[in-house]
């Protein structure tokens, strides 16, 4: 039996535990995390930054833009010019010019593994 990796985050008045594979992406405004869409719901998070989350989750998540940290497994398509990705919930996330190289590398790994 495998155990799912989790992360505990402040969701306002309580600390909530999230299964990493259920998280699609984190989005922020001015560095602090605002929303956390999961496969089942959406949460508002505070008191943490995308930088902190990126350090903790760099193996499973990609910082594709200053405002977004996306779960690599949630990517269903990548724009031909690498300017955006579409996630499994249909949300299109922009990719910063300086992050296109990382995305190209990830695409190569995903194609190689499939």
C-alpha cells in the first residue's frame, strides 16, 4: 500500500492537509498564495508564498510564471510556442518567457516516459 504525500497549509482559521496529487496549481498575487484549486474543490490560502511552496514541492510542481506553481501531472497540453499550458480542469496557465526552457525540458521528459 502506498501513502499519498500531503502538505499542510493555513486556510484561514485552520490548518488543512492536502494530498499533493489532488492539487492542480497554486496561484498568487504579489507573492502570497491566494487560491489552490484541487480536483474536488478550491481553497483560499494565506500566510505562505509561492517561493516557499516551490522550495518544498519542486519535484512535483513547476514554477511556470511568477504567479503560478503548477502540478506537472495536471498538464494535459502545452502550446506549440510554449507560452501556456492547459491543465486537466481546462484552465490555461501562462508561461513566462524565462521559464520556457524548463517547460521544453519537462515536455521532453513527459514524451520520453509515455
